[in-house]
C-alpha cells in the first residue's frame, strides 16, 4: 500500500464529506433541507473514496476498477452542484429546473456507459517503481467537456444572481461559492494532464476547498441548520487537516537542519499526529477547560458563579425594583461584602438619582428617596472617562488608600460601579466591606465589569418599562410618546401577529437586523430575523 499525499488528501476529504452527508440527513424534515446538497456531498464522497482506493495500490480489486468508481462521483458532481446552487438561490424558473431534472436522466446514464466501457479512461495502475499512471480514452474529451459546461453554467448562475439581487449581504453570500466553483474548474482541468499532474489528486483537493467554502457559507448565513454535534465533528475534521499540515511543516523544517533526523514517511506521521491531536489533545483541552470553569474557579472563587448566574437572570428582569433587589442580594453574598446599594436616575430628571435597593447599608435614606452625590475631583475625572468610552468601569480603592466618599447621605464605600449606557450614567452600584479594607483582585474586577455591562443594559430596559407603566397608569399616552418609549428600549423588540408577520419594530431591532424599518415591517419574522424559509416545526403559534 502507498500512503502519501495522493492518498491522504482523498482520505481526509472522504471523512469530511461523509460527515456532511450524515448530519445533513439528520436535518431531514427540518427547516432548509436540500436533497441537491445531499446528492452533491454523496457524489464527492464517492469521488474521494474512489481516488483513495485507486492511489492506495492495495490488493482490494484493481486501480482501474477504483478509477471507474471515482468517475461516478467526478462526472456527477457538476450536475448536483448546479442543482444545489439553483436551490439556494431560490430560482423559480421552471425551464431551468426542468433542464436540470432532464440532465440527471439524459446525461448521467450515457456518461456512466462511457465510464464502464473504458471510453473515458482506458487504463490505470502503477509501474514497477510504484508510480501511478493512467491513460485517457477517446471519450474523455466529451465527458470532461460536459462537466465543464455544467460548472460554467453554475458560475454563470451565481454571477447573474449576484448582479440581480440588490441586497449587499446576499451578494456577499455568493462570493465564496463563486471562488469555490472557479477552484473546482481548475482542479478538474488538471485531469487532462497525465502523468505529471494528473497522477496527483489535485481535483480532489480543489473539490475539498470548494466544499469547505460552501460549508462556511452555509453555516455563516444559516442556509442549512446543522446540529451542534454535527458542527463539532466537522470542525474536528478541519482541525485534523490543519494540525496535520502544521506537523508536516514542523517535521520538514527539523529535517532540513538535522540530517540525522529520520522520521520515515513524513506524510503518514503528520497525518497520525493530526488525528491524535483531535482525538486526544483537543478533548483533553475541553475537559480541562470544563474542570477549570465548573470546578476550580467556583471552589476558589465562588463569587464567579454567583455573578455569572446573576448576569444570566438580569436579561429577563424588566421590573426596576426587582432588578435592584437581585443585584444587591447576590453581590453582597457573592463578594461577602458588608453592604450593597443600587441607585438609579430619575425618569423625569437625568441629574437626580434615587435609592432603588438597599442591602444592609447604614443610611437614613429610604428606598425611593433621592440621593445627592458630591464626587471628589479624581472620581469625577474617572466618571467622565466612563461616559466618553461608554464603558461601565469598576472604581475601587487599595487597602492603603482613603475610602470613597461620594455622598453625605451614604457611608464611605470601597467599590463604586457607574452603570453607563449610551454615554450617560443611568445609575450606580456601591459596595462596602465594613471596617476592613479589601483589595479587589483582577479576576473580581473582570467579573464585576461583565456584570456592570449587563446591569447597565438591564437598568435602561427597566427604566423604559417603568416609564411605560407610569404613563399607562395615567392614561395619557400619545402616539409620539409611545414611539419614543418603544424606541428607547435598549433590547430589540418586535410586534408579531399570529401569522408571523412583523407589525412593528423598535430602533434597537432595526440596528440589530441591519435592515430598514420599512423592509422589516410586513415581512415574516422567521425570514427577516433568522434567515429561514419557514417557521420552526414547534413554534409559539402551535
């Protein structure tokens, strides 16, 4: 058997394609399943497997037999690829679709006849020196010309679609498939140059690049929904390829500068090390990361878990007082602080602040009463930086420094977190450790900054909903006020009817989706927001 670049390339490609096929079928009867894509992956898997066995020179049948198997996939791929491109472009032209269906019936069977009668490749095998060779027959020109014609047709369809579709994002979606088809054209063209280039599986390598580009496009723009397990296996295959290439480069570099270094077959060794990296080192890294995140850090730094869980809960809280209560209770218990208070700005005056929640802080101010601040110059400078950078930083003191005195109504504190949103301070979190000054570690600071960022967004949402509640109680809402409040909500909000049609969107939703408000209103939510062609099987409506 021969194990070198001519067998490793199709072997890795075969594993990659089989992964696509398996997890493509797992999406059957789910949203966005394309039979054309499955056929394309099956054909290139056959192509890769045939090329692997042909170049392997094993005792299982003959190279010419495996060449015939390889040509089944190679000659069928252009038709399936063209069909898949028509599907993802959602072309409704009946003539094009009828033409493709007739191609399967009228062109592939004659090509298979030419293949198995030896009219495309008349002979293939190995010389006495184990050098692969093959000889093209008279029908090869017709067979490859048909394949080329369909690849060129695919290229034309992509080019025309990219010109006709006005959306910038859609044109970006087509860029990588365009590049992939061009690479595939070059790869298949190499088959007409035996024996120098044709004996190497350059066509398989080109097809693999095309498949990777297609998969990236499919994954990034959600053309097909793959399960997490499917994505993990496909990523692992790509990692094995990348690791093998890196190992090959390292071993080759060592071999150049050390003549006594004799690792044997470099291709085999690199491939084995690449697979070992995926099967051993990569899972070991994941296990270690899981152990650090879920065992070591919670044990040595329990506040990490408290703050992480609190950050998750904050995304669902829109009641202002509930938000403040959650923050002060969890921070005091997680950080083992003496007291924590939560302060927010007044809805009717951005310069006034009031006490939202208090956990054990020795102050005469009651919840709901105003809190007046008088910041020292150095604190004021730090707050200005936070406003300018739109960042909720943690302001703290070292054990040997004077504690923070920011209000005559509050005791001195050790930590102050300004909650900044849209370059404005929406509130403050103040933490006191009692008589003992405590040094805030970098890990604690990072965790608090993450919490502060989430708290800022949640506070702004809570203030917006509080404004809605007050205005609703007074029954004096006008259309302009409703729109202002609705658009003031920091999180994307869409009003959707029972038929999944978007009736209204706020400013945050327009920014999040990246489309004009007029285009979103009236469109289906599953298409505009998630790029789906149909609603999920188990939807809210059901």
